[in-house]
C-alpha cells in the first residue's frame, strides 16, 4: 500500500514492501481513486513507478 489517505496503490499480486522500491517499474497493481464529486471509488491498473511519478507531479511527495 502506498498513499494511505487519498489516492493509494495496491500491488497485485502482493509483494514485499521493499520490492516495490527496488523495482517499482516491475510492480503491477492498482491505483485506488477515492470517492469524489459523486464518483464512487474506482481502480486503474498501473505500475508503482507510474503511481510514484503521479504523486511527485502533484507535489504530494518530494523527489
């Protein structure tokens, strides 16, 4: 799990946390979009690397 409050990422299949950071481009999973503006929570298939790039672009984490 990355990003526990708003948008979050879940690896599928599950992997060890450190493996996400070793090879985020190989870690497949789902970006969980929270409920917002009447749109229910939904998922997008994505890699951990793509999710991290999104968070950096949004200014939620520093690079």
